[in-house]
C-alpha cells in the first residue's frame, strides 16, 4: 500500500504468462463524492466500467458503459431532471440500452486503466 497525492493506492502484481511477465494493477481508494464527480466529468464516448448497488432491488450490478451516446434516441427526453436525483444516463454496452446509474451507490470504477474503490 502506498499513499500518492493523499490517496491510498493498493498495488497488485499479476502473473500474465508462463514466461513470468508481470503487470501492475493499482486500486485507488476514493470517496463517494469523488466517484460521482469522476463519472460526471468523464469524457463522453469513452468506455468505463462501474459497479453499483441498484436502487430498485439492492443488488450489485457491474456495467460496461459509455456516456454521451446519442444512438437510438427518440427525442422525447426525460420527464424529470436526473441530476436532481443524483443519476447519470449511460449506454450499457452489453445490453445495448440506456441505463441510469445512481451516483450515491457506486462501489467501484475502472477508468483509463485504473481501478477505483469507493468508501464512505
């Protein structure tokens, strides 16, 4: 474990091949507010993975998604403001559908090759 710029970073060494090539994967511990800001400020069109607790049934969900996708929109829009409910709209890559992520229930993020663990 290392502290880098005030963040706790956990470093794991993973064995990738039989020839003993190694890769470093880091886990950075962040707060819920930081996780929400990272998702909101993430560049549109770029892929990321998020783990969160669903508001409907409390189950843990992992989703590969993108922000800012405009494909298959009907032009109707939302009947509410997602930002007021602390939600962000993303496109689920596997299900090929739009989904809402609760910014308050994010437990883990993977962005730009880094893994972020969310704590209270």
